[in-house]
C-alpha cells in the first residue's frame, strides 16, 4: 500500500514536472543583446548556449517524449521500512533523507560545484557521482520539494525558507568513529592569489533546493550533470547562496578533512 501511495504521489508530481516543461521557455527579453540567438539566460542569470543534441537523437524531445523518459525513471524499488531505491539513490521516507554515492574528485584547485555527474563539470567540482540527477530530483519531490525559479531565490542562504531548504552532509566509515561533515565544511573561501592564505569554511546553514528546470523538453540538471552549485546555477538541483557566491575564483577544496581522491563516500540530503 505504501509503495502504491508513493507511486501515485510520484505520478502527481510528474504532472507538475510537465508544467515545468511548458514554462521553461525564456521570456521575450531573455537572451537579448550579446547572446541573442545564441542561447538563453535563465531566471538565475546564467547564460546557456543552445545545446547541440547527441548524434542520433534527431530532434529535441517533445513534452510527451520527456514525460515518457521520466516515467521510465519512476521505478521505486522497495527495501522495507519506508526505504526505497531509485537507481543508485536511496530514499528514506521516515528519516526524510536522500542518500547519494559520491567520489572525492578534487583535493585542490578552484571549484564552482560541490557535486556533478561523471559527465558534468568535473574539472571544477569537489565530488562526482554516477547517480542520475533525475532520480535525485524525483526522490526529493517525493519528500515535498519543488522547483524555486531564479526570480524567487533569496539573496543569501540566510533567507532560505523551510519549504526551500535542504541540509547536506558527507559521511564515510573509518577504523574508528564514522566521519560526518556538513557539506559547507568541505569548501573553503580564500584569496587564491595568496598561497599562504588557508581560507575559511563556507558559512553553515541550509542549501536552497532550487530544483533545476526544463529547457527545450530536456531536464537541465540531467543534461548538464549539475547537482549542487556553489556559485549559483539555475540548472543545478541545489544552490549554496553563500556570501560572494557569484565570484567563481574564490572557492577551493578543504582537503584537510576529506579522504583520498577517488574514495567513494555518501552524501546525505535531509529534507526538513
């Protein structure tokens, strides 16, 4: 019965997602000027060039084709005790958590993302995952999350409401106690021109579940492989919105607390 209820809820939420497809087209004044005809600017202010579709795809997905693809993704595998699997993502309805397997991808260098897929912007992300952004999104939808358009984003993480909020932490086993850190602790804000400056951890607090959007019948988070952005990205599922987040040259990895590069650990999203 609970599984049936979950599928029904997901079906209703899928209908809401379809509304997002029709609303994803840019406003008439978006993409004007320098970028006119070359792409679009989403409501978070991010410019994205028109994507060239993979060979063999032929054309952009229609609304019905997009719906069919999402329905394929809606395969909840019951694990017992209000726990379900969506691909490589674990959903715990009782604990209100979504658990994602991630790998430590970078231990030094400038970063803009906390988590991307293995086909995403791996040159600037702390962690990578082989999990599907669509599965992560569907799991979060089942726990009550919804898209927050860029025009409705708060100015900083301090303005994130409970309805918009998600807590993010990483955890892994050791020979002793289990390691567990807020995601913000894994990122440093520093003067990259001064090697002696060790920087400071990002401010603690919630992250914004922005929920990405559909663009031309394609789910942007899936297409770009962007799950958690530090700098602010309307295509990502989650955004940090810390002070100076729009500066893409001041964030680096806090290697002091992370395990070795390539180590697989868990990232846990908790929905308030």
